[in-house]
């Protein structure tokens, strides 16, 4: 299922959501300008599990170069599709969570989910030397928060049925619940595979669960539920 939009109007302009999207686009433009230096840039500012897990054994390891990537990795992307997909989900679902939490608390919530999801990824992939990059862990937290806060909100989705693609409306709990099950199943399969592939499944799972937990903890600026 590919979400197109939700029928859940927010009461304020989502300035933080838009700001995050613009920041991601700007960083991606920087990536495009790096040429042959891109790989070393991603290795430096992405979360590399083995660097974190064995930081005490790395001679030049410092707190900053080990843990700053837990913040910076959220603004890095591996290509246009990676960037557009993440920003599309954030645009659809982020405005309502920002509206409910308020701008500053939404930004903190977003970063907590992003950092926490990277920690989950490191836990399940501690031997990996591949940088984890992308906003999907943080956005997964937004999706988890949306599902439990607006479970009945109607989501317009494209539903691929073999060669026919239907556009239908479904409640958020079905759309996002199905999305979570795919991430969990794929992550479980990846554990038993020889390698986890190029998708940080457990970052998605971890972010989603953290979003459900922290949306219950954060004080709300608005109390409208769907």
C-alpha cells in the first residue's frame, strides 16, 4: 500500500515538518556535490554499528565521532527514491503529530525516535560496517504515534492488485499496522539471512515502537484524536 494523503486536517501550519524536509533536501544536495568523497562522508556521518559496538577498541575514537552520527544520520539518504519516499511519509503523517505536540516537542520527539531507532539497529547489526543512513527511523516513530493517536483517520492509498492498481480509503490502523508487520517480518527474515541487505528493518521497527511509547508520555498541546 502506498499512501497518497490523509483526510485528517491539522489546525496549524507544520513549520517543523517542512523545516525537516527542507533540511533533508539541502543535505542531499550536499551529498550530490561530493563525488568520490561521498562514501567517506557517509561513513563519517552515518551510524556504523561496528564503530559504535567496538568504539573502545578504535584508537582515534571519540565521543563526538562515535555518537554524533546518531543525529546526523537522519539527514543523509542513499538516493532520490530513498529521500522522496521518506519525505513523502513525513509530509503526510508529520503535520498532525506536530499539531498535537506543538512544534518544539515534536522536534524533540522526532529526534528521540531517530536516535532510539539507530540504537535498535546497532543492537541487531553490531557486526555491520555499513553506514545506517536515512530519516526512516525517526519517521517510523511518527507513524507509530499517528497510528495510536488517529487510528480511525482515513488514508487514501494505492493498493497494487497484480496488474491493477486500486485507489481506496482505509483507516490508519490498517495502513500503518500493515506497514509495521512488513517491517517486523522483513527484519526477522534478515536476522537469519547471511546479510541484512540494504534496509535497516529493525530501525523501522524500533522507531515505530518508540513512537507509540513516547506519544503517550509527551504532554500534548492539542487533544483531538481520530
